């Protein structure tokens, strides 16, 4: 006769049998709990996960997410080279601008242009019957620039000879190439104004030994040269006030003041 043994609910063997029965019914592989340490009550937990939720390979959604990240990284790589090229281009322009600006400043301070210095060496008046007189003016021009030459350009009627505010004649300043630090003399023929009578004081000075004060204005363009380079194009305005002993024979320059202005 078989002997029936009654198990209590807290018996470990009964718990083991219940767990095995439930695992077979749910279709989940049984997970047996570890035996409790000796002298301690059972306090472990069992977590049951269905087989259809256990993945041995990543789900398809992970591949799509990875593909999105990969495409975004490619786009960033494509944008970065264009940005780098643009930054390099700006840096090159900045460097070139700094070099050009520095060169201009160095040239300007080392080769600061100065206007030429004018003075009147002589004045000779030639009178002709039935025609206005002509005035031969000799000018001395000095280039004060020790590192730059000057090129003067001739223009029609760029020299005017006056007595007070009355014009006596017009002349043409000649073309001239002047080297650095050099002095040159030029002769200018001033033709008297037609159909206008001479002032009485001018006639008296021409006929006798009578001093008279005159004025001369010159407006002409010039170019400052550094070696073979034409660096600056400027216009000059020269104003000379001078006094002669007479406008007849033996004319001498008694006094003069000439100012040059660069425009």
C-alpha cells in the first residue's frame, strides 16, 4: 500500500513541480531557481519571457535607424569640404589685402611725394609794332624728391602772366622728364593778348626804367615715378608773385615768392 505524503505550500519540492507544470503549459522553457543557501529561506524571483520576444539578431527597425545616421553623416561630410574651401578662400583674400595694404603704406611713407619748387630766373619782353608783345620767361624747377622722378605733361595755355587782375598773355608749359633730386631750367614763350590794350603802368615800364610787380600762374598735370612705375597722378598749381626792375632792356628779377600746391 502506497504511502501518501502531504506537502505544504512552502515546501521547495512542491514549488518546483508547480513551476515545471506552468512552464510546460505556456510553452516557455522552464527556468529552475537556484536552491536557497542552507539555513536561509527561499527569496528568489523568476522572470518569464515569451520566446517570440527574445531576439538573437537586431530588429529591422535598428537597420533603418542606422541607415539614417549613416546618410546624415555623409551629408555632413559633403557640406564640410565646401565650407572649408570657402574659409580658405576668405583667408587668402584677407592675406592678399593685408599684403597690398602694407605695401601701399610703406610706399606712401617711404616715398611721400613732394611738389616741385619753382622760381623765375629771367623775363625778357619783345615788342613788335602792330602786334602784342611776347614775354620769354625762364623758369628753374627743382625736384625735391630723392626717391621719385617727375613727369610733366604739356597742356595748351596752362601758364598765365598777369598784372594785377589783367591778363598780359598765355603760354604753354613744356613736357619734361625730371629725375629724382634734379633741377632743370625751361624757357616758355608767353604770347600777349590780342585786341586788348596794355595797362598804362606796363607801357611805362616797357618804355623806361620803372619797376613793376607781376604775377604768374601755372596749372599742369604731372606724374610721380618710382623706378619705372608711375605711382601717383596729380595736378599742380603754381602761383608766383615777382617784381622786375623794368620791362624794357636789362630786366632783372628784384624779388619773388612762388608757392606750389598739389591737387
